[in-house]
C-alpha cells in the first residue's frame, strides 16, 4: 500500500479516536472513593456510598459532584403505601472510570409532595399504571436542598457471580424472582440489594438499613442459600 495512503488512514483513525474522547463525559475522580462496593453505615445508621450519605447529602450536592442536573420528575404510583415520590435520573456518569446510570430518590413526606403534584405542569400516563409529573421550576428549586433517600445504580458492564462475591462479599441471603430468574443478593446491614438477571445485567439499590424492609416486599419469600464467604476489598 502506498505510504501516503497509510499515513492518511492512520491520521484519520487518530483524529477519530480523539473525537470520541472529546464526546465522552469526563470521569469523576476527585480524591473521594466513589466505588459501588465501598459501602458502610455511619453512627447515625445512614448508608454511605459513592461519597454520599443517604438521609444527609442533598440533591444539590449530587448535582455538583456529577456535573449534571439530571432529569427530575414526581411519580404517582397508586398501589403503593407512599403514593408520591420524586426521582432524579442521571443517564451517563463516569465515576472513577466506571460508567453507569443513576436514579436518586429524594427524602420527602407525602404532605410535602401533594401540593407539588397539584402544581405540576404536565402529567403523563405510564404503561405500568403510574403517572409521571413534570414539576414546576419553583418546586425544583425547593427540592435541591432536600436529602437523598435512596440510590439505584445501573452499571453498563455485566457482572458475573464471582466478581459480585469478590467485590461485595457474601450476602445474608438470596431471593429469586421465579418469573424472571433475577437473583437478589441481599445485604440488609449495609442497606444494599444487588439484582442480577441470567445475562449478568445488574441493578444495585442502596437504602438506609432502617428502610431495607421496603425492598423485600416485591420479592419471593423463598430465598436461595448463600455461598461461602468471600473477601471484600
């Protein structure tokens, strides 16, 4: 092949590589350990993960760390005890080179959410039967100072069982959803539920240990036995 053609192809490839890098969001590596398996509970009984503390860290702080506002909506789910809830979706976040989406649930009582629902700008009906409400900007400003109640972490990478055991340790128990084959690795003392489907796709939910019972409601009452203990980094 002609040397000039080779040089041209290589130059185009290098430019394309740098163009992809420029389009990728910057990874967040600010000196705080923000890894999904670094989970602990503080003296107040609050779960600490990703450098955030459930029940203490505000939405404003999460936005500052992520460098994004996220998409914020109020949801009405009629068949739940807590009918109303606010979630903030962050689609693509890189924490210490790990890419994932995040759903952050805010800590608000029903009495505070009811007038926000009434002031909502638009209501959409979802296939699940729930309703999604676009909030008034004035209410969004109020929510910035509210603490987060729960985090749902959706990593891009698939995880095998050995890696979960190595990073997160042995769960207190496992429960399987018979219809889907999804296995929940349950860590109530740390407020953590790792849901893994048969293909290795994972969703991790973090709550305060006092709220852990709420995660168990939808699950089968027939847990599978846990494996032998594993080392946690």
